[in-house]
C-alpha cells in the first residue's frame, strides 16, 4: 500500500466554514450544480467559498477522460441537462458575483464536445447577469478551432485552457490531450483578440529547464495570464508527488514570467486555475 507523504507547512489550507461558505454551499447544492472545487478536491475551497466565490462546472460531473492528476469522476456521462444554464445563471445572480468562472468536464461523447451547450450557457449567464464579467476554463475540443470559435463568439472576457504540465510529462499524465495542441488553442484564442490564460503544475518530476521552456512556450503563444501551483495527489490511484516545491521557487518563476511580459502571474504552492480569478480580468 502506497504511503502518503506528509505535507510541508507551507501547504496549510484555510478551513472551510462560516456563514458565507454555508451560503455558497446552499446555493450550489440547492440548484443541483457542480463545482470543480468539490469534484477536483481543490485545496482552496475554504478560502474561495468563504469569500463567496466558486468555480462552476457544467455538462455534469463525469468526465470522458481519465487524467492521472485529476480527481473528477470518469466514465459514461449523463446527457446534458437543458436546464443547467438557467440554474447556473440564477445562482450567479443570487451570489451577486461581479466575476464568475465556469469550467466543464471533457465530453468526447458529444458530436461537438459540448461547444453549443457551452455557448448557450455563457449567453444565458450574461443575459441574467449583464454587469458580471466571466472567465471560461475550456477543454481542448480535440483541437477543433471551429468549436473554440463558438466559445469566443459567446463573449467571455477571459478564455483559459490549461497546459497542465511540461511537454515531456504530458503523455504521462494527460489522457488524449497534447502539449502542442494546447499551445495551438491558446494561440488561436489570443489571435482573436481575447485575453488568454493558462496554467500548469509543479512537483511531477519536471526540471527547471522544462519549466522555463513551458513558460516561454505559453508566452510565445500569446498567453497573457499564467497560474503555477503545486500538484497534490488526490488519491493513491493518481500520480505520486515527486517533489514539494518551496514558495521561494514559485516566486522565482513568477518574477521570470512577469519579466518575460505576462500581464498577470499567480505562482505559489496553493494556486489553482481560478485562484483570485477576479483580479485576472484586469490583464491587458
């Protein structure tokens, strides 16, 4: 049986409790919504929900891919719920969010990978929340740029697609996704004049040279916002942590990325894609 490594002190997480946390949980559960906060075992659920924010996950909570770093359930998904966009839009209004983040599971079972559902959700949320800004954290849609264009046309302010890890480790931890394909997606989004965002994890055995190359590759693809965080093993069936990276090394990579020209960089052990996302909308 695999022995779990002890977490270092700098990975202490905020306790999930309090009135605001309870409000968010009540709205999410009451409206039958999913969040990556719970499905992905995010370490920041305490801090984010305590602040009244959450990252909503559409198209159900069952993913068609089985990546070796992600705790989201995998298997055969249920058909998309046609009422989910309305419930999500109403929940965002009830939470009085000025900025919302929406992601989804991969839906390789659908002819368009869920792109039309995505576009309808974005439009419905905007109709009911005209003053709220939005970030969409999208899957790769198998690299079909016509499907990604549907997301762009729906009008989210920030479009994010995570590269997740360095090129060498991509086939080890990601199912079906490809490093260069992710770069192409970011390049396409940027080329259409949208604010593009991406992120990756450390602690999977990558070298510093590979980390710096990934930062450079993302920048060269037009990425404006970068997030870098520590990989945490969700369970024994997932990739083991090779190394816990100390905060000062995350700060080093942040400084390097900012020096290269990124508009906004979040880089610390507990950072995840949507961490402090309300600040990223300011990127230019």
